[in-house]
């Protein structure tokens, strides 16, 4: 009976080690589909356009205008001499006007444009760092979601194994009761334990579906079967095995900290930019303007000298036209003397914002140090935890065998066996979960130090697909040299 009741869950898990999608395959799907990393990429590309925009303001600015118009007028005039009012024939006028202008403006001195160009370069660098931080964050999110799915599946497998084992024990108890070997209370206790196991299985199924849905939201497709770590997972300490060295590396390469440092420099440039509101500007301007008007008018001849031989009163047409071209070159100087105090207020506002950015940088630096130390200690403690939970699992299996032996000779009750079996399944689930936590903490330590890359995912894949004791853990340490 003992052999029937004890289900080796670990053996079932090891049999599927090399099946399913690996972490790298899931990550590659996430890179193509995850909205957060694609948003970061779009923001990076948009910010990079700021430098050409700022540089364009320093180059010649060419603009032009053109206009075409028509004016027509009709009417009559009246003259009054004494009591006599005489109306003249209708006058009419029609004019066509064409005008175009081309202007070239080259800034000679505009300090704000140079500050903006410097800012644009820093903003572009910050966008690159933020994108790298988003990529590292994607690695962590994918790994956490990946291993959370595996942990939920392990829990479900444990609950199903527990339900099946308790179900068989319930069947055994009913048969033993029928022949008078045990009391009805043993059957009732086995039935209660089976009902609880059934409820736990339902909850575990719900948790698996929830974790798989979280993975689907990242890769934009239903969660596929996932590869599990090899049974013999090597546990390696961080290299270098010095917490302070990891902190020093994080202070140089942590992406969030670098982004905050650049942000402080940008805020300082904003102070200089606001102060340019007090500075003069000098522009060189060259322009060409052309005006062309032509038209005609009809009016009665009122004076002999203006009739060109026609009789007075005869309607005469007169043509008119203008064609002018004007070229101008000027050096324009502008000096802001008073702007109602708004420029001074903008300067003071930028000073306060720079002060806030320095405090934000200090906060980020402290948080980076805390995260690095916490991740380092997490790896160290997780190694001990994995070893302790593995031993707890072995001890629980030994205790279960002893309890079952005692049950066979009548020194242990059904409740004792059920409790021992439940302890075995919980110990095994915790042990498997601790192995996932160890891998995740190793990735978090590299993220804090700013050295996390896709190579670390590839190294994890080495143990997801390995089936022998030669499997290698992704090296937690041996970080690359710090960036200059």
C-alpha cells in the first residue's frame, strides 16, 4: 500500500525537462510583441529627432510668400454748379497685382539655439539609456512570468497528485472499514481530506490560467508548454563574491541611475536656456521683393490736355502698370529690456527644477544601492534556501514512509498519514519554487549592476534543456568591465 500511496512528483517533472518553449524563445516572442518595449523604442526614435531639429535652427532659414489680387471699381461722379447738377458718365477701373518675396535669415548670435542643441544631444543619450533599461526590464518581466507559470504548474501537479493519492487512501479506508479493520471516523477524515484536495486543485487550475494569461499579455499568443530546469540545478555564488564590488559596478552602469544623471544635466541646461531670455539676438537677413501691377481705367475726358485728341466727355481708356524689384540685406539686432518679470521667473523656476532633479538623482542612487545589495543577498540566501528546502523535501518523504509504516502496524492514524503526505507535497512545491527564485534573483542582480543581456537568457536555456548533471547555471558573476 505504501508504494501505491506515494507518488514521485519529481520524477514526473523531470520527464518533461526538455519539452516546451525555452526562455529564449519566449523572450524573442516578447521582443516582437510586448507593448512596453515597443513604446520605449518609439520614444527613443522620437527623441533622437530632437537633435536634427535643434541643429536646423542654426542653419539658414529660407521662406517665401506670394500674392495675386484683382481689384475692380465702377461708379459715376456728379458735379454741382449753382443749382445745376451734372452727372458724368460711369467710371471703371480694373487692376491686377502680383507680389512675391523671398527671405533668407541666418542667425549670427542666438545662445538659446546652442543650448537647445546641447540639450537635444543629452536627451537622445537619455532615450538610448531608457530603451536599454526597458530591454533589461523586459528580460526580468519575461523571466518572472515564465517561472511563475512553471511554479503554478508545479503547484497544480502537486495538488492533483495529492488528490489522487488521498483518493486512493479513501478507497483503501472504505475497504478496510467494510471488513472491520478501522472505524468510520477514519473514512470520514479521508473523505474530508479528499474534498479539501479537490478544492485546492480547482484553485491551482485557476492560478495556472491566470499566470498563463499574464504571459499571453506579453507575447500576444496563448502560453505554450514551457521547458523546466534540470533536476540537478547547480547553485553558484555571485562572482565577484563581494557585495561592495557589485554596488560600485551598479553606480557606474545601472541604467536607471545613468538616465537620472543625464536628466540632472538636462535640467541644468534648462537654467541656461531660461537665462538666454535676457540675452540679445543678432540675425543676418537678405530678401528680394518683386511687385507687378497692371490694369486700366475708363473715364470721360474732362480736359483737352488729357483727351489725346478726343472730344471732351468721350470715354477714354488709360492703361497703368508697375514693375518693381527690391533687394535688401540687413543685420538685425534685438535686445529684450523688460518682459514683465516673466524671464526672471522662468530662470527661478528652472533653478528649482534643477534642484528637484538633483534630489531625484540622490534618491535613485540610494535605491540603486539598496536594490543591488538586496539582489546580492537574495542570491546568497536563495542558495541556502534551495538546499534547505531540498533537505526538507527529503526529510518529509522519509517521515511519510515512517508514518505509513506506523499506520500499517496500527501506531499511526489516517490523519497522521494525510498530514505527512500533505507535508511532502508542500515541501516539494516550495523546493521547486525556490529554484525559480534563485534564477530570477541572479537576473535581478545583473539588472541592478547594469550588465544584464540576452546572453544571460541563453545561459538559462542551457539548464532548461539539460538533462544531466553537466547542466550549468547562468553565471551570476564575472561582470564585464565598467563602461567609461
